[in-house]
C-alpha cells in the first residue's frame, strides 16, 4: 500500500476515512467502517499533520475535519454489543456515562481507558 516513489498521496476509504488497520497477513481494513481492501484506489495528494507514534496502541480517527463524519462513526461504535463504557458530553458540558464495571479490577481498567482518552484529547492540535 505504498504511494508512488517520492509521492505524498494518502489512501482514503469510500466512507471518507483515511485511517486503516494493517494486519500481519497483509490485510487492510478501514478503521471507521471496517471494510476490507484488496487494493486501495482512492489516493489524494494530502500529507497528514500527525505526530509520530510513540509505539503504543491507539485508535484516533479524527473524521477528516468533518463533525458529521465523526459523529456518525461514534454513533455506529456506540451501538456495538461489546461496549464496556460509553461517555457523552454535550456542548453545555453535561456528562452522561455508562460503564459495565462490576469489580474493582474492572473499575481500574475503565479509569485507565479514560486516561488513555484524555491523552488522545491532549494530543489534538489546536490553533
């Protein structure tokens, strides 16, 4: 999935997402809509402005600058049967949460995930 030699193009899924999960066996899956690709044909001349990864596992799909894209993606993710925690904050600051934690260990795990979310928010580049 390499761009042309010396090129600066990035791949973009049909849903508009430019973030992909790459698997050891060679599989490529869109991080937003989970569509798998044998080859990616939509290339755009854009250089993403993202910091270099420190090697830790994370998923931060920004929605390509589209609020409606990001909201739709999160809405889809929120309906998954395997969710362990949901947090929603509206524009006025009201916070709604649900967490499946039933033990201290699960509660510690949930708080650790919230700290990871905090780091993703802190990494957002603002002007």
